[in-house]
C-alpha cells in the first residue's frame, strides 16, 4: 500500500518527534527538578514496583498518554 504524496510513515513521524526531545542525564534531571521542572513517570505500575518509585514524580502511565 502506498502512502499519499507528502505523508509520513509511522517510523518517520516517530523519528521526527524523537529528534525534538532533550534527553537529560540523572544529574541534569536532578538540577531541572530542583529548578522547578516536573518529573512525569510514565512506567507501568509493575515496573515501578520492581524498580522503585521516584519521590515527587507525577505518575501518568504511558498507556494513558497514548
């Protein structure tokens, strides 16, 4: 199946969206939160239970965002 002219594949759309993300190191994240940034933890509950929660993070599971 061909796409209409000017349209993008899902891989192209994801690559474009990801190119605008700024990934932070743990130290940069700590500084950003201290300066007022909001930390949103999108991991599912089972993963937070296994790996631990981030104190003060807003919990919004990824499937709710999608």
